[in-house]
């Protein structure tokens, strides 16, 4: 995408997020994938921002669920949170918001099919939240997450049966412990395939693979659930509670930072 067109897209995204248009330089860093740094297309990737954004996302989603699902158990809240912060959910929101047109990728990664680049979208979404919280405040980031990610996810009736969360909840209940995962990868940096193995109560139960470590672990957990379900009868679907309300907190314009 041409430079000026890309800048217009970024300014439109900032407007949607309630961020000052003059902060485009600060937000550019959120879209630089590590593959671009390896190929000398940029000096610094968004990995550090992703680290901070992951924490912001986790807190905002947990707080939103805690406040709106007042009758939900800790297990259900964990299940809902895991679904909302999963790679696939973040990538879907980032794609809907046009993040794919803003990403700066290395040539190798850019040539891969879109499905192989989806983890980069989720990473950029978290990095964007980090910059938004730093430049405009945590509540501005929270409003953006709830309005643009949480509410659309719930309105779409997205799948909540996160296999890692289901397996952990069941393992804690039956064995008083949590699943243990080990992972490895094969292939070049821009086209890695990850392999994960999950153990429950000290016994290897299943393996899985995917384009990211998280995806491989989810695949392993899903296969473990299927195998364990043949031996145990308490792995059925859970009844979920309804939200008390779905609201976003509006921030007065006077409190938003301006450039």
C-alpha cells in the first residue's frame, strides 16, 4: 500500500479508537513484525509492545466479564476470557479493523497465505492496545476493546469452548493439578510449524500442531479432551450464564488527550 494511503488508513483507525490524529508516529511501531526487522526493513519490532498489550487486554477483558456476568463462576469467567484473548479471536477483530493493510512484514512472511499470517494480526492488535493505553490512557484502551472486540465477539455468538481452558478446569477438578505443555518448532523463521504435547496427571495424553505455539497447544488440548471424553463422563458442555448488561464506558472528550 502506498505511503499516503496507508497513513490515511492509520488516521482513520486512530479516529475510531478515539486517539489524536497527530499520534500516528507512535502507533506505527505497533505494526512492525519481527520478520521486517530481520530483513532490515525496520529497526524495532512490536514484540515489546505486544508484551504490554497482552497485559492490558487481559485486564480489560477480565474486568468487563467480572462486571457484566455477575452470576458466572470463576471457571466460566476463565472460559469466556480465554475465548476472547485467543489468537483466532484477536486476529478476526484485527482483520475487521483493517490491521492487515497496515502490517509491515518481511518479504518471506508477506508471501505466505493469509492463514499463515493471522498470528501476526493478533500480535499487532495487542501492540496497538499498548500504544493506545500509553498515549490515551487505560480507560480509552478499555473502551476500544469492549466496543470493538468484546461486544462484536459476543453478538456473533462466537465459540466459547476453548479447549485449553476446558482441559485445565476439568484437570483441576478431577486431579487437583493443571495440564503441562511442551512445545517445539520446525522450519525457517517465516514459516515455522509448532508441535505441542500435553500431559495430564503426569501422563502424556495428546499432541497437536499449528502455525503458532498457542495454536499447537490448543490442538493438543482439543485432542486430549476427545480422548479423555472416551474414558470419563464429566467432560460435557457447561451451561453458561447471561450477562447483566452489555455496555461501553464513554469517555468525555475533555478527558481525552490531544496532540
